[in-house]
C-alpha cells in the first residue's frame, strides 16, 4: 500500500511495540518502532530520511504521553521544520487536548487517531489516508491537468451501452449536423455536447450553453437573440445574444422541451433561414452556429399533447443520441468512481477511496440521479472521510446494498493476530482434519481467498495484487476470470 515508504511508530510500551511490528509485518508494510528517547536522539538522522517516511505515529500507551512528542516548542522536536511534508497520526489515547496545543500547520497533518487495540479496517483506513495525503502533497507541486474540464467524466466505462454511445458520437462529431441528445437528468448530456464540440472542426470556436428551462419565458428571446437599446424597460444599452456569442462555434440548447411554444417558432426560423433579429431591432443577422439540443422529456409524447412543435422536433432530431442511464450500465460505476476521485485530486479538493464491499454495494443501487448523484456522493465522502477508505458502513443508508461480513471476518483475524505472540508463517504446517478434506476444493477456496485479500489490500489494482502474490499480472487476470472475480 505504501510502497517503498515506511511507517515510523514512536511508542514506549514494549508489548505494544512488539504487537505493532507483527501486524505491519503481516500486512507486508515496512515499519520502524522507536521509543521516545530514541526518537529524540535520532531526529537529525531521521529528518534526512523524511522523504522515505510515509507517516509518523505518536503512541500514548507507554509511560510518556504523546503530548511531549507532538508539542513543537517542548523538547526541541521541531516536527514542523524537519518533517514538514510528513503525515502524522496519534495512537492509544484521546488527542483533542494535545491537538489544541499545536499550530494550524501541524493540525492539518494529523490525519486520524488510532485506538489501541485497533481493527483491521481502522488500520487500513489510516494507511490509505497517509497514502492519499502523500500523493496529494506530491501533486500540489505539479502543473494542473491540461485535459478540458468536464470533458470525459460521464463517458468513462466499458459497458456495451457507453461503448455504443461513444461510437455514435464519433460518427457525427466532425460534421455540422444538428444533434438531439435525449436521456434522464444527470446522465451527462452537456458532457456529451462538449465532447461533440471538442472533436468537431469548430473546437476553436466558442461553446455556449443555454438552459431553456432556467430562463423566464419573457427573457428567453432576449437571452438568445440579444436586444437593442430601449427595446424594453431596463434595456439601457444594446446587448448581444447567445447566437452571436456562439458565432463560429456550438450553441447548446439544454432542456429544449421546456421552451415556450412562441419561442419554438422563432428557433425553427433560425434553423431554417440561418438568420435572426435582435429584440427591438430590424437589422438581420446571419448566424453560423451548430445547434446541439438536449432534453430529459419525451418529445414525441409532448407533440401528441400539443406541448412541442412537430416541425421543430424533426428539425432538431436530425441525428438523435440517447444518453444511457447509470442503472443500465452499473458495471461502469467503479471506473466512474476512479474518474471522479482523480478529478477531485487534480483540482486539489481532497481524495477518498472505496473498498470492494462499498463499490459492490454502489453497483447494486438504482441511481435515479445518475452520474450527477454519484459525483455528489463521491464529493460528500471525500469531505466526511478525507484521504480515507469508505466501507459499506460509512455509506448513507440508502446506498447500503451489501453486507460487510467479509470486512468483519478480516477484522477478527487481525485482532486475533494482535493478541497472539506470533503470526502464521509460510513454514507452518496445515493440520489435516480427522474426517479428511476435499483437497481440490480446499486449495481452490484458499486460492480464491488469497486473491481476494490481495485485491482488497491493493485497492483493486490488479498489477499490485499480482506483485503481492508473486505471479504475473496476466496469470492473475486468468485466475480472476476462472473464478468469476471482479476488481
């Protein structure tokens, strides 16, 4: 999880030192355990290795309190100056009083308090926080991503639905054909429109979005076509409309189904004649824009009810594209989560991770708000669990569609290890039950369990899991396919 970096634990209690060492060895993480006197005497040498330290854990279960270690002014520990980019945790006792003694720069680096004894999930959560803190700190000094904002967010995925959508978009992107995008709210219709614009010959021109349902009917004409000075009360100067702003580019008419009927007639004329006049003026303007419209309504049903003009519908519906709902492509949820988290990190708005049980639970949710709802959830979890690992129990109630029994089993296992004098090693002998066992079934189950543990420990990254199992990545992929396992 932490790669080449190691955890530095400062603790006086020798029994706690021993247990901590065993647990980290079991997890395959590097750890150095010192008492407080060793910490003081070796500070200068440790400061030279600060880049190799992932997190400093100050314990409070021994004879000395962590206050003496954390407080900058006392004992000359100078955590701030020598370990300015290192994450900090406390362990064993309440740290609120100690935290109050520190300045703000140190408070921001105290990621969490670990109780003692702690559970497996608590430890993994703490280590993931440290990992994300280190990555965020490293990214802060790098140039921001040059990828256009909001360009690919909801188009990520491998499902057949989103692949078909991308293929259809590729066919029409480099043309000037009018496109009508239909789909539920939150499916990313504007994202699709921006993609069509970005991959068209008009990419260097403006992309101008207009939400037809958000502008009052009496102001919509002025908003789209502009107005002349004195055209109505409050028109103290001439103003260009959205068609003029989008000249040479793309005009995106979002929620076209909410447009009033009298405006539908005017839009139809612009589409047919490529000309318009400002409100209160008589000068004719010629327009050169590409129209992309979108709606969550069923326009054919509105036509039957008289709520939408049939002639405008066929003018807009030259090339229809349907935005698939997230419920239809639930297998894309993990990839979308990764994309949304990456976006948070690139914008330096924090980070968060979801364990496998939480992701499986989210895949079973219906997502009435689609990708927008998922984006809101990821951002909410990043605020509530900064740089942490979200489990099923951390999700809001309506998103819990998966039991966390697997996590509980692992927690019981790690708690047993912490209470034992040693951990099981590769050289230990397995005991054969008196009644015998089905060897093939036993080995298959053992292999599946170890693969699952490796994937969980690696955050679902197959390459890292393969390293932990000392096998090739392709071999692990074949075994996962064999057992029907997902990341």
